[in-house]
C-alpha cells in the first residue's frame, strides 16, 4: 500500500480498491429462526433437526420472537433505522444441504435499514462506514466432502439457524479498513449479546466483495469471496484479490462477476461459480409468513435496555480517563477487557492502569496462550500494584519483578513487596550517601561529565540504582545527583 489514500501501484499507475462486506452473524438464541430445534454448536450430525428444518411436506414456519428482538437490538447498535414493517421472502436455489429448495430470507423489505459503524484504524484515525441493511434469514445445512472417498454427506444441524446478514456500503478502501470494520462489528454484537462472534465456529463469517478502479472512475466489476472466517483471512483475501484483478485488467483481460473461494493455505482466491443476481433467485413473499410488524413501543423498550457500546465507551475513556485514541480503541475491542481495566483503574491512575493492562498483562497472557478470563492476576490485584507505583512504594522497574511473581503465584503485590523487602528508598539521607559514594568512586567520569559528556548522567543513575538494589526512588536520585555533579 502507498501512503496516498490506500492506493495500489500497478504497471499503469495508481489503482483504488473498493470493498463491501456481507457479514453473516448467527443470532445468539437457544432455538432456530422458524422451529424449536436447538441452535447449539457442536452436536453430532443431524441431531438437532426438526421436520421444519428438514423441509418435510406440510411443515409451517413460526417466527422466533427472540430473533426479532436481537435483530432490532443489533440495528440500534448500528445506529440504524428500524423498519416497522418487514417481509420474509423465499430465495429459490438448489443445493443438497437446502432441503426446502429455498431459503427464507428478507429482500425488498428488511427489518433494519441504513446505519453507521465508526472504525478505528492503526494510524490512530477513525472513519465512518455505512451499513446498507440488516436482514434476517435462515442458515442452510452443511455439505461434508471429506467423510467418504466417493460420497458427500449432509448435516442439517445448521439448517434453520437464525442469521443476521449485515451488508455494508462499498465504503472501505483497504484490507486494514475491512479488518477494522469486522473487528468493530464483532465487538458491537458481543457487547449487545446478540451474537457470540466466534468466527472459528462459523457463527460469524464474511462474504467479501472486491473491485478495483482508477481513482475517481466508475465502480469496477466486483467479485465475491465467500465464507471467510477470520479478520486476518479477510485482509489476506482482499490483498490477493485486488492484486489479481489489477493484473488481469492491465494484461488486457476483463473481470468476470463471479463467486470465489479463499484458500487459507496459500493465500489465494479461486473461481467457484458465476455470481448470481437477485433476479436469478426468483424472490417472492413467503406465503406461510405474514408481514412482520414491529411496534415503536417494542423498539423503545429494547433501546432502553442497551448497554454502553464500544464507541461510547471509547469516547468516555478518552474524556474521563484521558486515554489516547489508540489505547482506548484497544481496550474496547473486548467487553471483558474494558470491565477488567475499569476495575483496575478504580481509585488509581487510569493512564498507568491502562499501560499495565495493555502492555504487561495482555503481553504475559499472550505468551502463555491464556484468555483474560483465565488471568492469574485479578483486576483488584493489578490495581493494588498500580497503587504501589503511584505512591512511590516501589519503582516501575521493581514493579515488573513483582508483577512476574504475581502472575506466577497469584499473590498480592503488597505481600510480595513486604516479604522481599522491596519498598522503595525515599530517605534523602540514604540516597545522598549512595550518590556521594558513586561520585567519589568515579572521578574520571565526573570530569568527563563536567567536560560536556552529558550522557554520562545515565551511567551514574544506573550505578546508584544498582547499589540500592533498585529500591532508590529514581526521581530523588536524579535531583540529588544533579546537585552533586554541579558542586
């Protein structure tokens, strides 16, 4: 990527990548969209299939009210328009794992209209991405091609699972922006409790639409990359596909509108089938389902029940705690992370608390491949350590030693400091004595310092801290040393 508005360089000059995402998020409910069968993940094949899910003759769908509630709640979280009337339609196509021969979805009249998602970018800036719509639909089953050398099998456990399809505007211009969009969207649905966002389990997956054009030109022909199941793979797929399209066009070829698959092993996309248009699916209103009417009172009650969402929390952290946009953005990526941070910061320096959560704690957890929920250091314990640093009981350097022991043993910081005698020396007389000794032992270095080698100040500080066992207060050391060297 060049620094110039995310443009890509080709043989014929600059190219702009245009990206839109269709995110399928499974609604976090116990049962399916139109049946009472379980929607849990991980059951034995075909163990959670009702006659409705299997497309048996005469079976009638019944709408799951909880799915409606969570779709509306998600729409509110996307700052989107909630439509009082929406319509379920039949999207007709044949596939072995679609027993009805059609998918019940929404097309012309979705439950949620236009919205906005604010994304946080690596360079510390933000950007608003438009959301075109959110509609509800039932999932298809799953074809299994690796169970037998000559046959494919079908598992209908997923058939009928409730999905929210969240369709963005083509507002993204780089893999980084697309990754930030998926990350923020996943945070929003997790905060709301409407989807667990577990991409590795398939409960959230992306169809990625990519096209390229000369800057300012009309939109190019897009290709859709189906079922990408991680933020990293979304970015890799866009990176490869945009380069592929540029090479095809610059080589004199044309981009064909098609559906492609992303190969996670070699980081490439390959053609799957020509891309269908809406008319190919022969949409028509489902005759078994009346138009869905959502009243304003129902919407208002859900709005009042909403928790503080990622962006509101981010701006509050910046305003209330004085955190940088970057630190606030990293903290709000996971709700559990924000809760942990606020518990650490309660009654303590919030900026120092953020540094210890983001740098020391998350770094230590990553090394041992643990989640925050499994942290051996509880937020109140880390808050205690931050307090000891703030009141000069221990130095930052000693704090790292204490934290390492806390992480290994689960002990409290104060107990470790007391047992090991690590309290910082703040007695000016004791520090003055050490400073005088170090200065007296290094007359040649003193002469060089006074001769203009200012960097030697750090040498003296290091020697003094070493002699004090790291316990001398660094600020007091600096003040006393400076006066001593000026004598």
